C-alpha cells in the first residue's frame, strides 16, 4: 500500500491480486458445485442392491464424499497454478474434475481383498463405538492407523463401504501428486509444467489401479514418504522425518525408503538426531489405540506378526523369483531360497550405499532420488514374500525423475509396466502375460536406473549440491 495525503491506497499490483483472489474463490466454489452435480448423477451400481427409499440418500452421501475429495484436490492444484492466467486455471480445474469423475466410474469393482478382508473388518466394527473400535482386536494384521479409518467408515451403515474406502485412497492420490510435484519442482520451475505434471501423476496406471480400482491403501504410506523427501530436500528435516514416522505407522514397506537417509545425511540435509522423529511419530500415531485399550506389545510387534505370514517365495510381485519354474506357492521354494533372497536384497542395498559413500561430493538432489528409486525397486526385486503392490513407491517416484531428464522415462515406463502386469495377476488371478515378463521389465528398469545413477556419480566434473 502507498500513502498519499495521509491516506493509504492500494497499489495496482495489490488491486490485481485482490481481484484474482476473488476470482479464484468464485472458481473454487462454482467448480465444486458443478462437480457435485455430476457426482450426484453418476452411476453407482452397488447402491442398486439397497431398497429404493434409501438409494437417494446413499447416492447423496457418495456424491458429497467425492465432492470433498474434489475440493481438496482443487485446493492443492490451485496452490500450484495460482499465478497462471485465468483461462489456464479454469482448464486445470476442468481437468481435475474429469480425472475424479473417471475414478468414480471405477468404484463398483470389488476385489477379493475387499470381500475377504476389508468388508468383514468393517462389519466387525459396525456394532462398536468409535472408541471401542480403536481399542478392540479384530482378525486384521493391519496397523491401528489404517484401522482408525475403517472404524470411522463403519459409522455409515447399510452402505457400500468400498466407496468410502476408495474415497480415502483417491484423496491421498491428490496428496501423493502434490508431493511428487514438489520433487518435480526441484528442477522444473514453470508452474504450467508443474500443473500438467500434477494431473499426470493423478492418472498414473499404478495410482489408478491401486486406489480407485482395487481399494488398496499403499498410496497413503507412499504419500507420506514422498512428502518426507520433498520436505527434507526443501530444508525442513523435522517435518520430513515426521512424515517418515507417520508412513511407517501405516505400512512396513516404508523401510524400502529409509536407506535414502544415508545420502541425505551425507548432504547434511538431516542430522542423526532427526532419525528419532521416526519412532516418535510412529508412537504418536499409535496413541489413540493405546489409550483405547490396545497393548504396547501389540503396537510394537504388529510388523513381526505380519512377517510370519504368507511364506511364499513371491506373491505376484515383480521379483527375480517369477523366473522360477512351476508353482511359486510351493513351500519348498521358500524354504530353500528365502535366506539367499534376503542376502541378495541386503547386498543390493549395500552396493548402492557404497557407491554413494565412495562419491560423497557428487551426491545431489538428483542422485538422492535416483538412489531412492533403486532402493524401492531393487530391494523388493530380491526379497521373498513380495506382493504386486510393494513397488508402488518406485513406480511413482521414477515418474518424478523425468524432471531431471528424458533418460529416466524408459526406466519409469518399465517399472510401471512391470507392476501393471503383476496387478492383473493379483486382481484377476491370471495375468495378461506370464509374470516372468514382469520380472524382465522390472530388471530392465533397474538396470537403466543403475546405469544412470553410476554415470551421475562417475562424472569428472563435480556436481553442485542441488
């Protein structure tokens, strides 16, 4: 503001900024109402199973839930593209709405995982109060934080619960896309490209299949891991390590990301004491369960209990062991090869860490993220007992690497195609191709990424710390 004759007046820039803010507010409200209209008139086949008098209410609940998801997505997107021209912002708002409506069209697919596990867990929680649900043991090997979500979903009774489960995953699709866009923005500063990248991240095949189609929750822990990387590389180590702690409270597969703490420590992005934030926030997330009656032993050993299940050499995962002949569920394979498999995974992790230690002066943001892709794709490639979804983090992170150059695109495509082939086997019992093909694509993606990684570390000119 400027002062003229004792009176403060707004500058031209402030007036333009105020008008744009008003326009963005009107756009947000209008776009949200329009989305609600389309969501209200979408087709929800599962609701047909309920009596006619309840159907309008159930449709309205679904429309409201996904309108909230759209509103959150649009707020995130507007934060990214707010400085662009108004017609471009309108275009991005339309794109976000079309993406969400497309995901709504996938809601009626129900997998065996829902019928056998998630649906029955929600039924178990239905007669309980919220506090009882937080503290009650049911036949689930999931950690308490995800079970909190199921307890809250169980409050909506006589309703196809898979819709709300998928709504939660689709909400985290937007959070994941935001985290990936922040990594993308480390290299690409133009907001137009960042907005385009955000929309593309929302429709990556692993993202669409995992949440909107399959009703899985891998997007939740991966979102926090990606946000952790973005926060740490942006100079906020406490926030970043806190996100890692929250991620670990949802899924054990967070450990595939944690070796990246070595190069982050090398770069002095984090200090050793920051590591303590991980167990601290893990326990913070467990606090409601502890206060409601679950034991400390349970929350500390839930992953040990998980590790004792599914003793197969591979479970539709894009791993080395899909090349084995015969039935991969044969217990003999696991007994013979599980020890060797864990040693191979450990050796791979040590090899990547050794490469980083040998070239500390060449560790920058690009090599940190490249190493993280190697960890999240390579460790599951060698480990036993891997499901098809355990490389989800590598799939989405490899896509963000395209910001650093087109040489990363073939690796990203190979990793995502490998996961897609495994998803089809997990969803439909038989894949579109033999899963040995997925192993070949995963191996190709790893080799391409490893070659780029080594070249980045071996260049003669010292890299400037990003």
